[in-house]
C-alpha cells in the first residue's frame, strides 16, 4: 500500500496535468447474453494502486500532504449516483 506522500504526489501530478502511466485492463469474455452479445469482465493488470489512491482521495478518505493541499481546491468532482 502506498504511503500518504506517494498518494499525494500522484494526485498532484493529475491536478497539474503531468503524465501518469496508463492503467491497463484485461478484457475476458465470460459468456453471451440472450441476444448473442458477448458478456465481458475486466481485470486491472497495471494501475490498481493508482486507481485506489485516486478513488480514496475523491471519497475524502485522506487529504493531500504538505503544500499541495491548495491545488485540490481547484479540483471539482461530481460523483455519479
């Protein structure tokens, strides 16, 4: 599990439009529905820590470390219901 400084660095990178590595998914066909369309499941191959950290931040589970906290005030997020 990442520490607060590492998580904060990731969020600061997102807020400053810096490059972060892509999240890689594996698409796995698990069957077909009544209309013959594929039913698929997705697994995360790379990026689980990044996604977890970002979602925890968006859910207010932790605050940015140090002086980067000001940057979060310009970030608006509407969580879908």
